[in-house]
């Protein structure tokens, strides 16, 4: 794996416990500092408004609620984010249609690479 993601603070917004644990393990192994994982929309909104992070990973669907308000809050602060989804790009709203997206399932190396790329200044 690349060390380009090492030292990055990554907000993880994911409601599936096993997926969240897997993300945390991969990111920690890559030298990232993980904020979260957060699995509820209200908590994710609070984190998006207050946490100092380099990049965020956002599960598109949090317990039946779209994560797009979190993406909007992050964008307003200039914090890059990546949508994690098992759905296609067509499920993204027009405001985020061209944003970064990683399709589930993905490899650990893909995850680390997208974090490093998104967090690049």
C-alpha cells in the first residue's frame, strides 16, 4: 500500500458495523487517523460541521437517509469527500454527480489510493 495517505485524518461515515470496522482497519494500517466511524445522520452532520479532517468517506445511505446534507456541509468547509456506494453514479444528486465515488465492493488498495488522492492539497 501507498504511504501517501499516512497521517491523514479521515472522517468515516458508515452505518454497517462490519463495513465500518473494515474501513477503520484498512485506514489505520495505512497510517491514517480515523474519526468515527459514525453511523447516524445527525452525528455525521455534527462531525461535518466541527471535526478537523483531511477527507471524509461517506456511505450514501445511512439507515435509510441520504448522506448528501453531510456532503454539502463538508463542501461548504472545503473538505474533500468520497462517496462509498453499492449503487451507480446515477443515484447521486446533480450537485454531486461528478464527485469522487468508490463503488462497493472495493479493494483496500483502492480505498487508500482514493483517500490519498482526495486529501491531496
